């Protein structure tokens, strides 16, 4: 036979809860209990409230550039909830705040980061994650390495890395995938396909029909999931986590979601994006979807929503107060983390806050009167 | 004349007038507007010129440096690329070899990282390793430097890294008129040019009237901004403005010669040497870390050529030898007018 098929593949798309909050009971079975959904819904509302307030902080000059997470909360929360806090590692980008907070990052740290303060990256002891990552598509390799270390030491832990659709165009992404699959590391590659990379739509970013299929090239289990569907995201992430923990190697998840806000506060999406597209996706908002689901099951009332909104407002105020209550660091902060031990030249720079030598060094102190 | 007319329509929002004395068509631009205008002019003149990069198309670039180019020249001259700096740089090298004149944009200097291998190990070396058979005429546009309250990796000054690479030319104009002439010269140049654009001065409130017709400023020529006899102050990029501010605070009887390098590689040694031979004192100001920065090279040139003329040690006012801090501390990191002024006074008093 001169021609034979040596490889075929398919990509599944999974949705459990549709945009009206209606659930496929069979698929939903064994995912999250109603009580869990209720708690995660409350948490999602709080994350949304903080995200919206962060936007306003930037607008009123109290914070620098901020990338809103709005619309992508189900992806972050569903994935985060499927991982073990304090055990598994998260290796994020910047659009999964809700997962980071869930795993123990104090909420105000994220604000601090965007307020131009590295202390927002000083991950507390016992919290297992890397800081927000600014260079796109670079952090996935670290997840591969972290989970490789777990594998080498036979620890039942995994690393999950989050990144956007655009990030899958970077070479490092492919190298991370190839390493992970070659060494069969316990890694989850979680792509938040929010349809846009700043102004570039996903269809112009790549010519492949799905992002998920990129994993086929690396022989990795891969799936596309409705990223605004908490139950489905939880289910596929849990499966990937269980597989990885059991020695089954890495998995890829493409969570199809949508960036409801501008790319960041420095962006104006009206320049390149049809408002009708945004409107259509507003209807698929994960918050609305969950509320419909809970309401239909008589688990949620308008009164409960009102009191939750109140609670969220208080929480947001506290978080902002915590972030803004942290005074500007001293200039020592510029120097102290460069090395474990400061080299002598840096000691001088730290002490004098000067780089020119006159007046800083004893042998050059013999200056006549300086005007 | 034809070019002036062709471009009167390009960005009609810019103010235009005719110079009373010379009859020259003038246009009023800030730095970024001047860059956009020049790109449009060059693309009009030469079909081989194409722009590519992340968000440079419909969105006009995150700094709007390519604003309006997609509308004017279409998607076959202005390309939104996938999010991949190595891809942008490597493909631009290929475009150049394929007979185009590519102008890749790297969104921020911090993202040159993934493109480093292509730029340094290929673009810079092709002429040499092919003994001149293959050349890479391309202009890599990169916003550079701090001072705009940006996130991490959006505020660095890596020019010395690229200046250290033989085979690359590196320019960093800081005024609209210099940017126009240098960008045209860079596009014309047969070799790869890294064109750094100091983002802190992209949109200074005072615009500059400049000649609208095409002109070039030779790569490799520094500019004497103010002539002086006591001390040579050398800078480039946004720090030139800190130097200008410092000049205002100095006693009037200190006569400072302020030089804007404009081109970082190749360095205009003659202008620097002549100036320091005249003044006998020199202060160099740059945003990048001090150690092994460009100031070290300039200082060395001065030591080699002006040794017997020197009245005091050459001084460097630079960034600390640390990671560029996030923006809460960035003004504590960047050289400022008062530090420049202090270094000048101490040098005078030596
Ligand atoms: C290496 C690198 N190149 C460019 C940028 C500038 N940039 C920041 S976000 C972004 C788009 C990212 O798109 P995607 O990966 O889809 O993530 P999203 O922002 O949509 O969540 C770009 C180009 C960067 N931060 N890092
Ligand atoms: Mg995206």
C-alpha cells in the first residue's frame, strides 16, 4: 500500500453549563456540588468587583496600567479549584488573578504589582506560584521545569501554567510543550483563548482552527473547553491534574473565553474591535451564567445578591486600603535584591545614590569648593 | 515638491506652513508623529518598504507610531504579525534577503529578548559570513527607556548591548527633526539598523517645526546642541532633556557644550574628541546601568585621545548597576537634572 494514514486526530469541545445556566446533568455528574458552585459564584462576584475597581483606580491615577480579567473568571476559578492549594504550583501570566488569590496570594499584592511595586511579587511562604509574568509566552518553560523537579523527586505535585492565545505564537511555548512531553512532566498547559492578543484576533494570530490542536504535535492529551463554563473548566482541569499526578504526563487545555474589557487600561479596543462582538460575549458572561443556574435551582435570591454586593464592596475597600497603605519603598529597595551579597561598587551606589565618582570616593574627595 | 504634496494628505491633523524665508514646506510634529510621517513618506517612495510587528496594523502600534499606515498602504505593506519577536526579526531578515526593505517593530525594548538570536547571530553577521554576498537592509524600530510609569520590562535601556555587536548600527534620536532625517537614512542604509525611540519624549508638549520634504541625517553624526568652552556634556535619548534642564540651573559662567550622540554605533568620535580637547572636562549621562555601559566606551575614547587635555576625571551620571525598578522607584533610578548639575559642578571644582 503506497499511501497509508499514519496519524489522525480529533479535538473535543466540552461544555456542561450553557450560557443560560442550563446544565447537562450527565456531564455535570461528579463535578461540583451545588454548595461548591454557590461558594465559587460568590467568590467570582468578589473577584469581578475588585477587577472593576482596579480599572477605576487606574482611571483616577491611583494605579498604573492594569489588564482587566473581566469575563475570564470561570477559567481561572475552575482551573484553580481543580488544583491543590499549597501543593501544586501555578505559573501565571496576568489574566488569572482569581486563581492566584484562591491559592493564597493576598489580593492586594496584584494591585501592588500594577502600582509599580515589586513587593507585589514577593510571594509569601507556603504560597506556591510564580509572580505575574510580563514577557509573553516565556513562563511556560518554568512550569515545565518546576514539574520536572517534582517528577525527579517523586513528589505527587503538578504545575499548571496559564497563558493567552497570542502567547502560543512564541517559540518558548513550543519548547515548553516539547520538553514537557519528552520528559513526561506533570504539567498542565492552560491556554486562555480570549480571542484577542491586544488588537490581533485569534484568526490572524494563527491559521489553525483551534489552539488545542497545537498540542497534537507534541503527543499530548488536549481538549477545548467552554472557558466561561465553571463546571466544564473544573472537570477538564481535574482530569488533567489526576492524570499528571498519576504519572500520565502533561496535558493541554484550551479554554475558549473572551476579554470583555480593553487589553489593558492603556488600550482602546474600539479602534479594532466590533462592539457587536463584545455585546454577544457579554451574554456569555460567566457571572451571569452562574447566577441563572443558581437562581433556577432556588439557591440564590436578589436579596442574597444585594448582600453579597455589599460584602464585596467592603472587601474591595479593604484590599485597596491594604495596597495603598504600603508606602513607597526606600531607595535601598532598588539595590537589595540584585544579589545575595552586594558587590562593593553597588554598596557605594546604594549609599550615595550617585554613579559619578567625584565626591563619592576618598581618593577623589580633594575637591576645591563646589559651587 | 511632489513629495510634499503627496504627504499633505497623510496626517492632515498636523499643522503645516511655508517658511517665509526659504519657501520650504514645514510641518509641526512631536517625535512619534515625525516617525509616522517619515514611514509614510518612505513607503510612498519605495514599494519595497514594509512595516511589520505586533499591533502595528489596524491599531497603529501601541504607541501609534504606525497610525494610519495600514489605512493608507493596506495589509500587503503593513502587517500585524503573530506574537513572536524571534519570528518578526527572523522573518524580517528573510524579507530583506528576499529583496524587501522591512521595518520590523519590537513593541518594547524589553521584548528584544526573544529576537536577540536572530538580530545578533544572523542580521548582524550575514554580510560578514557571506563575504558581502548577502546583506540585511532593515530598520528595527524599538521604543526604549524609562520614565513613563510603565510595567516591568517596558522601561529598560539596552542600547549598549546592541552597540557592542559588530555589524549592527544603533541610533537613538530624541527630537522630531533628528528622528525624521535619521529614520530616512536608516531605511536607505544597506545594513541593519536598530532605531531606538525614547518613549519618554514621544509626545513632548512642544512640537517642533521641521522640513516636510524628505531629508536624511547621516548615521554616525553627533549634534552639538549648545556650544561651550568649560565642559563637554554628552548624552542621548531622553536624558538629553535632563541635561538641558540641568543647564538652566548651572551658574552662568560655566560654559557647557552639550552633545547629543544621536547615533550610538558607529560613534562620532571626532565630534567628541574635538569638544573635549577644547573643554578639558567631560560628563556623560545615560539611563542604562553605569558599568560596561556606553559611557565607559566614550570615557575610554576620551582617555585615549584627550589625555593631556583633561583637567578632571571623566564622570558618568548613569543608571545604577541594578535591575530597573518598577515605576514607584523609577525616578530614583533615572539620572535627573540635579545629579547632572552636581556632577558638572564637581567636575568644574576638581
Ligand atoms: C515577549 C512580549 N512581547 C510583547 C509583549 C506586549 N504584549 C503584552 S500583552 C500582549 C498580547 C498578549 O496576548 P495573549 O497572549 O492572547 O494574552 P491576553 O493579553 O489576551 O490575555 C502583548 C503583545 C509582551 N508583554 N511580551
Ligand atoms: Mg488573548
